[in-house]
């Protein structure tokens, strides 16, 4: 079975910060992808809530990402652009097959 697992963050942009927050999320995605940490998918519910799904390649990839200075700069910037509503740090697939 794969070591890949899912993290989910549900967030909304702060007032007048939607374009900036989406630009930062895209930058985060580019770093996560280019450094081989995992892959991201972004969804929007209605007009204000976003859901970022990150499939980490492994626990080691996640740990490395948490110390990556490029990602730390993006995450710090996001703190001024979004409000986090809910985070699921580690969701593991259990499968539907018996």
C-alpha cells in the first residue's frame, strides 16, 4: 500500500485578499510539486470557502516540507491572507474493498 496520505485545509480569504491568497496557494503548490513533497488540489464551495487537498508522498516528505524555508515564507504570508476554518492533518485511506 502507498505511503501517500491526505491533508485537508478549509479556508476563506480575508477581505480583499482573495487574489493574493490564491497567488500564494499557487506558489505553495508549485513548491510542493517541484520538490516532490506531494500534490495539491484546490476546490471552492460557493463564493467564499476553499478546500485545499494535499496528497503527501510520505510522512518524511511532510516533515521535510514543514522545515522548507520556501514553504515557511509562503505559509507566513498566508497567515495575513486567509482564515483557516478547519484542518485535517492526516487522513489515511481505508479502502472500500472488503
